[in-house]
C-alpha cells in the first residue's frame, strides 16, 4: 500500500471553535490525526501591563473584559488576590452574593458549551434546547446584577450590589423551573445512544497525561482528577453550603459532557442554598473598606467554568500594583489537545478541540491545502465531515 | 443510565436537587500541613520557607537547585503546577513557580532570583509538558534563558519581534 501523504490542516487563527484567535496546525495522514502544533498570541492585549497602571478599584473592571463568557471569574480571582495581599475579610452577605453570581455564570457557560458541542456534532436539537434554557439563566443574572453578562458586581472588600429580601422568592421559583429543565436536558443527553456512540472513547485524555499537562477544571475532573478550587481552597460561601464535586474516570469527550451537565445541577443547588441563607441574614454591610493598597504579595484563585483562574498581585502600599499576573484555565487545558487529538479521525477533531471548552466566537476562516497547493477543506467542510459522521451513524437532526 | 448517574447526586422524589454531604474533612487537617512543612525543610534546609498565611507559602531557593526542588514538589509532594510568574525586581529577575497541593488548597510558590546581567535557569519541561508555555512566556517577556527548553518560538508576541524585545523588563520603552 502506498504510504499516505502527511498533510497539515490549519485551523485558525480565526474560527468559531475558540473565543480567542488561536492557530491549530492539525497534521493528518489520510483521515488520521498524527500531530498538532498550537500557536497563540493573536489576542495578546497586555492586560498584565495595563493593570499595573490602574488602581485596585479599577482592576476588577479591566480584568472583567478578558473574557466575555466567564466574565465574572477574573474579577472573582482578582478581588481575592487583592484581599489576600491586604488581609481583608469580606462580610458574609458579600460572600453569598459572590457565590450566587459565580454559579449563575457557570450554568450559562456550561450550557453554551453543551449547545455548541451538539451543533458541531450535527445534533442541533441539543443546541436549541441548551441555548433556550440558557436564556432563563441570563434573565436571572439580569435581575440580580442589571446585566446579562459583564456584571460589574465585584470590588475589593465585597460586592457593589446586594440581593434584597424581596427578590429572593421569585428567584427561587425561577430556579425550580430551571432545575426541571436542566434535569430533563441532562437525562436526555446522557441517555442518548447516538451521543454515546459518537463521544465515548473519543479524544481520551488519560489521568497520567492530565497530571503531566497540569490540566484543571472539567477537563481534569473528566480524567479522574479530583480538583476543584471551590472545594480545595475555600473562599466566598462555598464551604458554607453543601454540594458535590463531579468526577469521572474515562477522560473522553462524553465524560467531559457528563461532568459539565451534572455540574450545572450542583450549581443550582449551591445558588438555592445561598439564596435561602441570604434571606435569613440581617440586612447589613456588603463591603469592607480598603483604606490603602496592600504591601506584599497575594494570590487569588477561583474555579471558573473552565478551571482554575489564577491571579497574583504584588503591591508596595500605594494604590497601584507593582506586578500583576493573570493565568486563565484554557492556557493549561488547550495544550493537552496535543495528546487528546492524536490517533483520532479528522471528523472527530472539531469536537475534541472544542471539548476543553476554549470559549467560542467570531468569524470562521480555515482552508486546507495539500503540499502541492490543492485545496482540500475549509472550516465548513470540516464541520460537515463531523455532522455527516453522526448522520451515518443514524442520528442527528 | 442517566438516572443512575443522577441518583448519586442526591435527587429527591420530585426530581429536584437537594444538598449532599460533600465536605472535605481532610482539608483543614493541621498535622498534614505540619507534615508537608517538615518534609520541605528536611529536603532543602538551605531554602527560606516563609509561611505567609495558612495556605500561601513562599519558598526561596538557589536557582541551581530549581530542578531538584521542583521535582520534589511535582513528583514527591504530588503538586499540580499552576503557573509561573516572572518579574523584574531590583534584586534581579524573579521567577515564582506556583505549585498547588489541591487536597489541602495549599499553594507553594517557589522563588528563584536570577542576576540581571545573565539570567539563565534550567528548564522544568523535563518534568512535564505543562511547564512549557509558562517558560516560553517568561522567555520572551523578560528575556530569561531556559536551559533545555526545546521550543523557544514566540508564544504571545508577534513572530517577527526582535530578539531584544522584552516588554516586561523595567528598562523597556
């Protein structure tokens, strides 16, 4: 048999698998993926340097703009880093409000992922359900914070707005409705034979490789790593409420889906408990004042929907930091695609690269040429390949 | 199948989710923290271990012992590598390697200080692929050389940035 020619399929720099523009060079022999090279840097905006020129009150607003989907994760980690360095304790009301906002974001982010994963597989029913139910989460967010996204709720020492007693009963009622929908969606997805066939054993990241690549969040938990900053490094109200960490052992795309969907249900559990406890708390302070900038180092960590967000701050007593370091979870997770995608087929590449949830957006622009310059695929072709595979297996919509 | 999965997550009769019993009792265990502190001090007594807060430790070590200490953290203590922070300070270029012991929520930041005139340190990619991007970022932003780092292409800066273009240096601009 003639040896197969090795070809490169460039995915990116701009395409809808990623929130940020990144460049995946997928090396293939025939249908089989044999290598991956990842290039970053297209979206580098110098946030760390910008933060050094802002006061501690301004930094949460700057870092909120890093990501559109997990917009509250960066401020969450940021205010914790500043509070860690300055030694500030936040009032209990603020802790509950922070937890509620953080969990709302997790639900809508996971639903967004589930919907897009369904779309990539050519299973648009999942996409329509997931995004429809996501709307009700965004409406709750709007009710609490005034915005569907970019909530601007956090400040060093507390939060900017309270959740008042009168708002809580309608919120609880909406949550009950949401719970039913989420349960239905979760059961439907986990019981779907087509999704089992299409996702089980696909894009496996073994536990050993997960440790070597230091992955985190749902990507790590789907590979059997019991890591969750909310549990491990207690902050806000996460250790005042009861909830479970979701851990799976398989490491494939189905396990990642399972982890994310079940986490949504845990999130509603957390929000419900927080709202009830908030109702019983006396009205009071929602922020602790910070009189001067911290003199020393501090680290803030928060479990964003995609994994641990890490912020490091070093201050000299003034209102400006000397050094500000930011590390988002995707920068640890995306690199693990190097091993997850190996040995799979081109038709599975789209869903495997998307399985670490590197956020999505923007325009699409890919084209594949062989070494002689002959046109092979563009992004739509790749998506079509994925969707056709599902159709061949007798599913899709 | 879905029902079985969901049942383990505390589903009540009406299909609504109720609280579990998911506390982490080992998390606040004092003997565990003491044990790890003892192990660190015994393994590398020359280092300066500073327990700033219960879960935030800073450990300053000599740059030539970095691989030894990182190997101890990553493989012996079973830490996860969180990230590395590079900074240009008056004492020299500082790199903080943040290692996390997740079961305790403990973050050990290993600090090395490199001279301004010839900043060189051994690469930790021998321990795992997870270190590569953090090192490539520090390499381009601060101009620190990592001995043994195979791939030294630009990670965040444009491909055609000049070799002496290091934006995080205090002398930059």
